[in-house]
C-alpha cells in the first residue's frame, strides 16, 4: 500500500491506525512524505514506483478505512479476473464536527452510493487498480494536476477509453476525517472540481453522466439558479415553488441528513445544497472563459506551455523516483488471488 502524505496531514496517524487494524491488510505500506508540497497525483506516482504489488490501492490520508475494506478488495479482484479497478465511498458517519462537514461528507456518500455498479471514472480516496492497467494508462497526470483536483477522475476516463472495466462498490467504505469550512467548500467545488471537470470534458469532447454529472444534479443546478434569481427579484411564490421542486428531486439525500443530523441539520443541508449547485453552475461560464482563452493562446503560440489545467498531452511511463518510507505489512491475507496487493493513500 502507498500512502502519499506530502502535506503532512494531521489525520495521517488515524489513517495508518485504521490500515493496521484492518483484516487482510496489504503486504506492504509505503508512506510518501517528500517532496513536501507535491500534489497527490505526483505523490501517488512516486508511490507506484516504489510499490511491488500487482494491484495498487489508493487511500486518502484523511480516510479511515473500515476493517473489511482490504478483504473486500481482495474478494472483488479474486472473483473477477476481468475487473480492472474498483472504488468505494465514504460511510455515513463522518467524524468531523459541524454542519458543513456533515453535509459535504454525507453528500459524497449519497452520490457514490446512488451510483453503484459499472463506472467510467475512478476515485482515489479509497480505490484499487491493477498495476498493469495503471502503467499502460500512464499513471496520474501530475503535470496537469499539480494540486488536489480531479486527477483520479481523469485517470478513470483514460482507463475507460482503453476498455478497462471499473466498478463502484457500495460496500467498500471508509470514514472521512476531514473538517470542512464554508469558504473552503465553495472554493473546492468551483476551482478544484467544477472548472477542471468541465474543462476536461470540453477538451476531450466527451459527454459524461458519472457521479455529480447525472441528470438529477444538472436539473438541480438549473433549479438553484432559477430559485436564486427569483429570490433576488423578491418573487416569493416562484422561489417557494422552485425550492419545493428542488427538495422533492433530492428528497432521498435530505432523508439521510435528517437521519444523521436531525431536522436542523436537514434544513441547513437544503441551503448548503442550493449553494453547492449554484457554485457548480457558476463553474460553467468560468470554464468556458478559460477554454476560449486557451484556444486563442495556443492558436497564436502552439508550442506554449499549458495552464494548471493545461492542454492534453501524452503521459510518459513512470521514471524511477525516491521520496517515501517503506514498511512491511503482515502477510495474513488469503493465499490465492491477484498477487501482491499494494495500497496507496493521499491528499
């Protein structure tokens, strides 16, 4: 297992404790803590170069895996030789306090649980991929994604383009330890995920309905914009009607919030959900502006270097690298299976 920790997160010890307490842990544990400040894409690639397993496992440093997580991974790969990659989700019991943290972490849980099955994307928070396929795809794009962003989603799209079979397993769970603040949530939704994701689709010419791009999420974003515009114009009846449709469309998520956070948490969750979708909607014109700017720039200077969300490029095979510590893990896993498992965590 590889655990990238170049940002020296305070949750690292809890992450490693959970790994050590899990049943059938991986045969090796690699913690990547240098170079300091390297993004998760680069750190994961460094971990891959030091790992020896046939299957690479990625676990974020702010995730505490459930005890059966690695057993579940072994079971999936043992029982399905054609499976290329599998990933899971956060559980519905986030440890971080506060309504913003609860909302953000439970939203992730809800979206992933509702999207179980075949996937055309990947999630590196808690996921595994056969190393041969990972290398064939070129690994994570550390040149385009220099900080935490959608580097795992982009890798999943390349894997799917190569014919890889990826699945989201709703029984593969981990507890998210991250504490969210409101401004941090908005910034992440806009700059770390929304704009890069739309740019990726524009530049690749793809159409996706994976996870947060499903029809329900798109309709919700439109309703959030209409509702906000109506509220700004003091059209109370229209605003109330749009909000009612919005709540009905996402009622299953609010039931989850009510169950885990009570009526106050559910009510605040509706408002935070509207803000989440307004942020997602605002990412569209931002991404279109960046896309138009870059098209003009590269039309004038085709050899110019790319932006942080840069142009498409080839992915060279990984080079030998350092920057990690390596420890053996107890080899108490099943005797059969896909070979040695390596597991990785970051962010």
